[in-house]
C-alpha cells in the first residue's frame, strides 16, 4: 500500500480560483472544499498529477477505498493508498 504524504494546498490566483493543475513528485494529498463538502485531492505516486477522491471513501486511518486509479492517461497507476496524517 502506498502512503501519500500531506502537501500544502495550491495557491489561489487573483481571480480567487486555484491555480492550474500541478504535479507533486512521488505523490501526496491535501484537503479541498468541493461543493461545500470537505474532500481530498491526491497526487499520483507515479506521474505526480492530481485527481479528486470525491468518489472514494476514506477511513479514520486514511485508507482510501476503492483503490486509486490515476485518471491521466497514459499513466497506469492502480494501487491501494493511505493518506498520511488524515483527519476527516
């Protein structure tokens, strides 16, 4: 199981929107508010690109279910992951 480290949230631009997608080498995660609900964003451990975990469950230990599949082709990452220092 991959353990994703907690990383700082991206900065916001002058328009208040989060700056364009970024990459985090080796993967990571951070909280985000999506439609008024706290969610998590994960960065793929293989390609470093981000994806939302809004269709996943995260237990009290940070274990993500179902497994994480990178949404950015041609990346083929598909593994079980846990979010380090996760607090719901």
